[in-house]
C-alpha cells in the first residue's frame, strides 16, 4: 500500500435521508447539507429516462458521450474535443490528481474549500499548501497564493464561487492572478456553482479560457441542474490536455441513463433559471436576516450561505431535532446552509432566533467553544 494512504481520513458521504430519520426518530427531514438542488429535477429528465430504449441494457454505453458532448459544446461555444466527462466532478478531480501529481509535488488551495482537492493530492503523495481566506470577506488571498508558489508547485485550485464561503471572484481579479502564475502550473477553476452568480451577467471564465492554456474549467450537473444522483461532470481544456485525460479515463464511465438525463436537463434551461431565481430571492432573505441579527456571514453568490455561530454544533443539533440537516465541521464555529424554499428558510430563521438568546454575542463568555475576546473580534 502507498504509505500516504494510511494517513488519510475516510471521506464520510451524506447519510441517506431515510436512515437519518430512522436513527433520530424524525418524521420529516429536509436535507440542506449537500448543496443539492432543493427544487428537484426538470420533469423532462424523467420523461427522457422512461423513453429510453430498454433493449440496450446488455450493451456498453457510448464511451465518448457523443450526443451529450456535441450538445454541451454547442451550448457553451467550444470545440467538442475540448471536453472530458467524468462520473461527477469527483471523478474529474481524481483523474487530474492522478495525471499531474507525484510524491513531493505541491498543490495550493484556499482554506476552507472543497475537501476533495486536498484528499486526492494526499493520495498522490503531494504536499497541500492551504491559504486561509481573507477573514473579513471570505475572498481568496491571491497575493498569498503567489508568494507560496515554488518550483515544486504543480496545481492551483480555484473554486468560484467557492464552497463553502460562497464568495465569487470576478473575471478581472481572476485574470490578474492567472497572468502572474507561471504557465507550467496547472490552474483548476471549479465552476460547480457558477449558475447561481446573479450580480454580474457573464460570470463564467469560459469567454477567457482560450487565452489561458494552463487553465482547466470544471462544471457539474449535480447542482443547478438537479442531477446529483446521475453523476455527470465535465472539464473544458485545451486539446493537448484533453488527450492526456482521455488516455486514462475509464472507457465507459458515464452510463447511458446518465448521458440521457444530462441531455434532457441541458435542454430545459427554464428549470435552471427558475431554480436560480428562487435561490436568489431566498439568498437575499438570509442575508437580510444575518444583517438584522448581527450574525457574521460571507456574501454568497452560490446556492448556500456560510455563517459564523458560537457553539455551532449545538445549533446544528437543534436544527436537526426540528428536521433540518445543515453542514457543520468545515471551519470551527461556522455552519453552511443550502438555500432551500422560502417556507423552510422562514422556519429555519425562526428556530435560529429562538436559540439566539442562548448564544448572545455580548454574554457569550460561557460559550463552550470560544472565549469572549475571540468572539468579539469576529463581530462585524
Ligand atoms: C458538489 C461539488 C462538486 C462535485 O460535484 P459532483 O457531484 O461530483 O459533480 C465539485 N466541486 C464543488 C466545489 C462542489 O461543491
């Protein structure tokens, strides 16, 4: 066994909803911990699946995902050869790490960010350099990224909007950073949540991609498209890199139903726009709530929001008792809530208020997790 494997902590996947309910004796559970689309999936997907030719179950799927490839390439305006598909972005992240990293290499990423980047770097024996986000705003500290580049740096991960902070870096900021990164370093730009950016019109780096040969852009159908169960993600890159990726990709990674579902979802942009609009309205409600109650949070352009709460675990337990599962454990005393329906949002906010008295910032010296000085220094 590779020695680094022994040091790796097991990734704990989301426990199935029915099993959480049974374990805690809950009648209902709303899962707002995995950033799935709480508004479901386009009904066109079910229709496409039911119309599938079930005579083909004994045949291997189209290993090149030709139809899906052509449709996405047309839709985003790139050559089809620039796309590589994965069983979710999870597989793409694995492939990239497998191809580009060896023991002793260095990977730079922000903290906190999506945990899979560091996990796969560790599996390959690479060293992970974590750059804390700017504490006031949650944005990337790109100046520090540049300082940490050495001749061992192979990969830089940029998640935009970033999970879990929700922060969005604009194109100008990204370009000015990318221009300073030596072009033998691969930059991975994960746009899993790009659909949820509403403050600018053209939020994606796609329009700039052709000018940056060392940038690879990552997209998924798991979030705004509501297809997390089907496992479809893809990367856009220059053709030379794409050839390397294709060489190690498992030949039949995407099954036919996954390909069919993604095509149907892509063709229903109304569903995506609708989900984004509902999310935007509810995201505004959350931000107003946090402002009014002086709860520290980062301004989000994603379908989740990250906020600071003393005794975060206690609050998460309280919410769970009331049927709401949210994400903890990403950063001490911070919680992440996937933005759901307005009704669930209103419910959650009133439960937080009920419990707020206990965790009043001014009187929180009895907090079990933080001393008062630390606490006050975190207030806006
Ligand atoms: C959810 C998520 C992904 C992975 O999604 P897949 O379901 O594997 O496509 C990738 N990156 C980020 C930042 C995510 O939050």
